[in-house]
C-alpha cells in the first residue's frame, strides 16, 4: 500500500478554470503537509505548506487539509498555462518521523488554452 | 536568504566509473541535508539524509554512499556506477526543527552509458 497516494493524471483543465489536485496519506500521525510544483526537467519547488485542518490560501493557491479523512488537496484558481506542471504532495511524519518527507508520485496538470 | 548549490547539472558516465556529486548550502547553519533520486517518470526516492557532520542515514541498500565533511556540504559518491544508477539526483535541505519543508537544489541529471 502506498503511503502517499496521488492520481497520476494527466488532469486537463481549460485556462481560467479551477484545478483540483488531491492526495491521501496513510499515517494518522502525520503532522505537516506540503505541495511542490515540478516543471519538466526541473527540481521541485515548494508552493504551499499546511499544518492544521481547514483551508490555507496564498494568492491563486488554496491548500485544504482534513486529518480525519487523511487527505490534503490543492486548488488552483484561474489556472494559467504556466501552471502546467507535475504537483507533488509530501507528508512529514511517515517512515520514522524526524524531518523526512514522503512524497507522492505526483499529478500532472495540463492547462489548455 | 538561504541558497542551495548543486553540481554538475548534467553528467554522462560509463558503467563502472566512479561518481562524486556535491551540494552546498548557504545562509543557514546546521541544516538537515538529503539526497534523492528521481527515475524518469517516477517519484522521489530518499537515498540518504544527514542531521549533522559525519552523521549519515541510508534509506535504501545500493552501491551509493554519502558523506558530510562540513556542516553545509553533502557529497554523494559511488565507486562503480551501474546502469540502474541513471536518474535525476536532487539535494535538499531543511531546518533541523521538526515538521518543516525541504528545499531543493537544481539537480544533477546522470546518464550511465
């Protein structure tokens, strides 16, 4: 069983629409949750961190966390072609804790003109 | 501000040759340091992490090794590369306090011939 699971996609949305990316995790003891954006051939870039249940907004991005259901999501409003990338969900607290992160395999997002 | 440098950006090596990849962090002290590998179209695999000078934890058995000779320097090595060592190698750092995100270098794309 995967510890952090994401739909691999591709998820295609039209420009200007809301893109919704989802992630589930297995360890109820997980404490912190991150979303990274990775353009093709580039390294992952941190875009959102969330630590408590509810929503956290930063510009066009909103992260949502539901610890009871063990899922975290990322909403991208007014999607732009420049948002086309793979989005990685990362969870802290699995596999021995400390500051190690467990990453999902990513969801590829394509924003179409 | 903190920056992380990783080199070289690309590397082509023959099977059986040695490897040395270097990563340095600036603007922070006593960071946690990490080496990941990302195979083509796959997720991030944690290879090694370090919480201090000379302290290395290996996550997966392999023919790679890591060293941390200085506080902000992390080196990934191999005595003899295998074809399966091809991939995108990423160095990352985080603050030592728990539940914080990791920040990635630009990566090294390693091709084994």
